[in-house]
């Protein structure tokens, strides 16, 4: 590690520690809030109906245990490609290190492809440009922004995050002002009788809703660029997850309280429809915000995937070309280009629902392995660096149980 002229630390890898808590939260919220809710709310409601808020709540609660696990592990091992480092530290296996690292990169890449479909769904409301051209164009733009300096990229993503969260709050405000009974809608989100059919729909939609929460774990991908990572990363993870859970449940309640389920599931721009219905205003503004939200989601996921590929290459488990840093931006430009190219290919070949389900399933498997790794690390008695957030050993065990349950139930129900 060296110290730069402005007092910031620079890792031996060449990455600089410049990110404070606000930047970490902007990144976490930007990669989590927005794309999933703007894109998949119609699909989740299509599977769960009025119980969709419960699906989002279940998905968010499942996230709590792996979130706490990540909060400790990011303090113990604040590296890019962190999940791979977690697993290697727990199981001392280089093969598992590479497998988990590639799986994490795959989550970023596959989810970017899914989000790109959502972006194009909203863009299609404004233009007649063929979908294929829109897909390639929006992904290339996101890849270009991802190649900027990390502070510039995240500052840009942070600005987009403020806009997209503002759009969601406008939807909730519109529903409230239109007289929607959000309290009654809250009561209806829990089934009053047991029905295997209803709970199968909730389980299937919970797996899909889980996609909307993916992102908090990406905070570890900027660990080597974060100031005081032991405290900053843990705080960023919890703030991101709590904000996301509250926003999602309220937005879904607002949508269900104002627009019939059949209409929400039959449009490519569900939140634009909700906004137009509740406010009587043109859906143009919320459509533009949805486009911003989805493009932002692609940017932050490509940032994450590129840094994971960089981290693996820097360790020598992938071609060293991927570890190349641009001299001006100090960012892994080659890894960013590779990730962007794969995103384009997947977006062209597969539909959004398939991509979202794959993303959720791979993420749950990663969480299970990471929770098991923390159990092994705790058993070994390896001390954590000063200031690291420490969880009781039962937390990762609960993470394994909840993630496994959602993975199996969601897959079977789907």
C-alpha cells in the first residue's frame, strides 16, 4: 500500500481508497433499488397477485442473514472479488475461489442483460427503434460509463439513484393523494387461509422478487477503493438493504391499490401506468425516470462484474490481460469491455424472466457457500481486524437455511 499526494491510500493493485460511506450507500442503493422494481414488478404481481408485497418482504427478509454475514466478511477480507476471497479463506481451495469468483461475475453480467430488457421496455414507449438496436446501444453506453474513474462512475450512478428513488416516491405520493387505501392493501397482502396454489405463487414470485434485492453484496466489489472498509462497508450494506426493503414494499402496495392486477401484468411499463393513473399526468416523466433507473442498474452491475474479473486476474486465476488498469482512470478497462460484450450476447439470446431467475438462483447458491465459509472461518479461530462487524455463529447457519429454502421452493413452484 502507498499514500498518494492527496492523502488517499492506493493499494498495491493500483486501486485507490477514495470512497466514503455516502459513496458506498449511493453505489449500494444504485445497484439495488430501481432496476428490479421498475422492470419486474409486473412479473411478480402476475405470479402472486395481491400477495406480491409479501413476496418482496420474504425476499428482503431472506437477504438479512447473508447481509449480516457479508458485513463481517467484508471487514475481514476487504478485497475486489470478495466472495471468492471469503470462500478461499474458509475452505482453502483455489478451485472454489475461481468458481465462486466466476459465479459472482456471472451474476453481474446476467443481471445486466435482464435489466437491459427492462430499459428497452420503457424506451419502446418513446421510440420505434428496433429492440435489438436499443439493447446493444444501451448496454454499450453503460459499459462506456463503467470505464470512467470509480468516483466519477459512482457519482454519476449516485445522481441517477436520486432520480430513480424520487420517481418511486412520486408514485407512492400519487397513490396517496388519489385516495388509495394503502392500509387496506397491506391487510390483503397476507393470505387468510392456507392454499397450496396461493403459496406456490408466492414462492415462485419471491424467487423473482429476490432479483430486485440483488446488489447489496456488490458493495464488497469496491472494498479496495473504500476508506476504512471494516466500518464503512458493513454500514453501507445494512443501510442499503433496509432502504430497499421499505421502498419496494410501499411501491408495490401503491401499485396494487391503484391499478388492477390484469393491467399491471399486461404492460411493459407498469410503473408508468401507475403514475399516469394516480396523477392524471403524462407517463413521460416516470418513463424517463424508469429508463434512468434501468441504465443505472446496468452501469453498477458492469462495474461490479469488471472488478471481480480484475480481482481474479490479479490473483493469477484468469488471464493477466483482465488485470490491466488504464493509466488515466485507474479502472480495469479490458475487464469492463469483456463484461459488456457478454452482456450484449446474453441480452440478445434470452428473455428477461429467464435471465432474472438465473441471476436469483446463482446468487442464492453463492450466499449459501459464503455463509458456510464464515462458519469455517469462525471455527478456525482466525481473528478479525480491529473494527470489524462481528455476528453470532448462528447467523450464517440461518443464512444457509433461508437461502436454501427460497431456492428450492422458488424453483419447484416456478
